[in-house]
C-alpha cells in the first residue's frame, strides 16, 4: 500500500469536508506544492543515503515506490 504525502492528505481532507473538487484556479498551486514536497522528501532521503554512486536514481526510486509519484 502506498503512503500519502502530507499535501495529498490535506487535499483529500479539504475535498472531503467541502464535498467538491478544487477549482482550476488552485490547481497550479497544488501541483507546485506537490513538486516542492517531492523535492523535500528526495533531499531528506539523499542526506541519509551513504552510497554516492546512485544518489539521484535511488532518491527518485524511493519516492516513487513509497508514494507512487504525485498525481
């Protein structure tokens, strides 16, 4: 089972409370927040990684396996 990022959880909680989807006006901000969060998660992974030969690939693989990419 894939985990949810904090941004994904927040969006789901707001949509559940509102009962409606976000307007297209906010979609640009939502996508930017998801991209920023992905970068933060990958950077945190890289800081803990000890094998310098495959940093970028392993961080991307970790994020995608854990969170399934962002939608």
